[in-house]
């Protein structure tokens, strides 16, 4: 009986995921029209190796899986539609679209890629609205106790400031160290133009400056989850790891089918390590107030300890 319920839920999630992917494609069309016809931005190029007859179904699969991941996560966090919509939009636009675009500008620059900063606002906006509508809280008593205001009130200002700073700045050194390991296997793909992959290797100073920016965007992307989470720290770590890893790596795992497997596998493992460690740092630092502000009272302090999973 339980197995049947699992199959039924999976089937519904797949159908809802396909619907949300359809809204994402609609957003792509609308975003392209606004960016090019209204704002006069140039049309971005498509990788020369990409066959749209193959790429489009892979994009549909990616967006379907992404919708299921986001829907299952955010339906347990926020009871109101607009709360889920904003949280999902922030998470998916920053992680799936903007952060991947910034990475592409460094390693695989193509003409007019920056147009995507504007045009990709719309698929993320359309898809997040669909996900927020289709994945509603199962328990109508779900309470969104978390908000930026209550979250910040749970910490002393100095404690919150240094925790946010460490969570932000942990990414550049983590990226560098994991990248050095992955480079053992992947460096020749970037430095050998005879392979025809269109990949480049930017100067280290430019690379690391970009990672400082990306580190802040990573933290901002998962902040709605950190703020509203009311389960265990282990559960929070799993969800944040999944949200970061899938959205950052999905384009390489699923969509970039033309890239050599010897390039993709080391980078996928690198991204998995990055995501797991990042999520671990976020949870340790921001997963629950380690020292509640005294004037909030004993009951609030006990609740904060429970929320921290200790």
C-alpha cells in the first residue's frame, strides 16, 4: 500500500514537473522577445556543438527534475503562495541561471552571453510561479515562522555579521582547492585548442575575483531555505546540498552532452564536493542560533535550540 502511494506521488510530481517546465519554456520565449525586441539586446549564441533536437528534450528533463526538487523543498517551508514564489525565484534564478552564466563567461565565452542576465529572469519567474502554485503545503497548519527579521533577531549583531561573512567568503578558497584537484584531470581540455571545445582558462586573479561575487550569490540563493527551515540540521544540509549541486551541475550532467566524459565526471565530482562542504558551512554557521539574544526570553531560546537540532 505504501509503495502504491509512493508511485502515485511520484507520478503526480512528474506531471507537475512537466507543467512547470512548460512554463519555463514559455518564459524563455517571453524573455527573448523582451530582451531583443523591446530592449534591443543582441541574441546570445548557442554552442556550435549543440543539436537543438537533442538539447531541447534534455532541457525539458532538467527543468522537470528541478521543479520537483524546488517544489518538494519549498512546500514544507512557506504556507503562502507569494512566499514560495519569491523564495523559489531567488533560488532558481541565482543558482540555475545567473551563477552558471557567470561561470560560462569565464570558461566558455560565446557572443552576447550577457543578454541572458535579463532574458533569463523570465523563465525563472514563470517556472517559480508554477512550482509555487502546484506544490502547496500538504499540512494547512504549516507556519512560516522564519523571516529575515526574525532570523536576524535570533543572533547578536556581531555574531550574525561574522557568520554571514565566513559563509560568503568560504567559497573562493573551497573553489580553488577543489579546482586544483579537478585540474589534474581536466586542464588539457582548456589548454588544447585542437579539441575544438571552445573552452578558455582565465587568469587566476580574474577567476578568483569572480568567485568572491559568486560566493555571495550562493549564500543569497539558499538564504530563504536557511531562514525558514524548522527541521534537523542534517535534513537542512541534505536539502541545501541538493539545491546547490543539482542547479549548478545539471547543465553539465544532463544538457552538455557534447562535452567529453573525461571532462564532465571530474567536474561533477568537484561540484558535488563544493556543494556538500558549502551546505555544511551554511548549516553550521546559520542553521540555528547558537546563542539566542537574552531579551527574547527562555521559551524562544529553547525553540532556537530545538531548531538548531541540538
